[in-house]
C-alpha cells in the first residue's frame, strides 16, 4: 500500500505540473495572439504549433486524474475493511468473518485489475543490453518465475536447445552470477528448443521430437500434465530463423500463458494461442499472418506479440500483432544485438524486462511502455 501511495502521489504531481505548464502556455499564446508585440511572427507560429501538439494530452491528463481518484478510493476501502476485519475477528462469529473475508478478496481482485490497467502499455523502446553472465553453450535459456512475490529471486538455467533434461535452480540472481547455491532438476522428458517459461512454480516446455506441451512442477519434481498442441509443427518444421528445434515457444505476459507456433493449415505463419496453465488446453488462437521462419524471435507484452526480423546483428522489433483487436502493424524499434546471435527472448511481466540468451551470454533489456489509461466501465 505504501508503494501504491508513493506512486499515486508522484504521478498526480506530474499531472498537476504538466497541466499547469499547458495552461500557462495557453495563456501566453492568447496574450500573444491579441498583442503580437511580445513575439515575432516566427516565434509566434512556433509557439502555436507547440500548443497544437500538446492539446491531445489534455484528455489523457483528465483520465490519469480520474484513475488516481479511483486508486485513492480503493485504498481507503481496503483500510476500512482491514479495520472492520480485525474487529469482527474479536467480537463476532465465523460466518461474519468469512463473509467479510470474501469482500476483502473481491476488493483485492478489483485493486489488482486497476493496477493491471495502469501497468499495461504499448512497447515503444528497448534499452541497451545488460550482460548478467557469460556461461554455457551458444544456445540456451534462462528465466525467473513470472508469477511469484518480488522476494523470490530464483533463477532457472537450461543450457542447450535439444535433448536436454538438466535444469539448474539458483537461489538468487547473485548466486546465478557467481554460479553457486543451486539445485538440479532432472526432467523426465527431454526438451526441444529454448522456448521454455517458468510460471507459478512450474516449467512449461516442448517435449523433444513431438508437439507435446509439458508442465513440470519444481516442488514435487513431477509432471503435472502434458498435452499435444493440435497441428503444431515440431522437429525443425517451423522454427525461428536460427533453427534449433524452436518450433514451439511458450510465453507469459500480464494476462497469462501463451504458446507461439505454426501449423501446415496456417501455411507456416505464426499462430498465437492462449493456453490454460492448469490443463494446457488451447483457449483461443490467432493467425498473425507473419511467416515464422522469417522471425528471429518473439515475445508477448500485454496481449501483443512482438517479432524481431532477425536473430543476428542489426535485428530490430519489426512486427506487432494485437490479440485484443486481431490486427497487426509493422514497427521499427531498435534492438541492440550485442553478441550477434540470439536464441532465446522472453518478457517477464513481474520485472518488466526481456530475458535473452545471446551467443553464450545471459542478457536482460529494460522496456519502455506507452500507457493508455481507460476509465470507462466497472473494474
């Protein structure tokens, strides 16, 4: 709650400062328009053009303030319910306590939905690469859990792109950097490719020489479920441009688990599927129209698939497919491929970074998202 309070206060101050600046600019423009004495014609026109550029920000600022008021209201409601909960625990029966607990859970769900709405956005930039470690072979994958508390900083490491079964679990990122304090998991089925993801304590990966998705639970050291992705190509039928049995790529973003692959029916174009993390059933699929063999790698952010045009030096984020509107656009977002051969690229929504395996180097990138805030409708 303290973090939310600080963020709300900071963002509100930014909105107020920006709004004051815009109003001051507007007043100055009106005075200049009446007198024409304080500005020459060129300066006046520049000022007018600048004001025109800023005008679309006004409704965005209004929406931001509306969301800020909503967060403050939700925060006060949480505090009131917490106080009532303590009182009922002491004075009333179990039925009332359980009823209030349900109200708290519902409120938490609303607050989470509000935070998700504020947190999502459109990718506009990628930072320079930050090298965490240099280890392993040319191909591999590494990741943290996309759905655990921030205090859990375990790192999973999978060297190689086919027939591998050995997964190393490091206690912290610092342990991963130094190569210490890890445990080993030996998977019952070997993996194919590098498109693995850890989600809520389980590893999701493609079983070697098949289109079978496997969910392996780390704590119980067992396979909880496995299921075939109907029609999905495998065994280097439809890999990314770098090959490596990368036919099936699992991803997690703010909205859940995804699988990216292709089929003969889709003529080799990338298919994006929402996947139930419990059963591995495909909930819905989209045909992006983008040929998978022409893609270097891809990742999901806020329901949008972003595709790089190469795995080699000079790559850029070239294509975006929006599942919420079933539409696409070509993009031109620079992407510095420092070590010239990317074989794994995944977004972690908890940390808002891209994890990359780049020619034997484990690298991360920070991302910049443009936030479009919507206030219509009930949370």
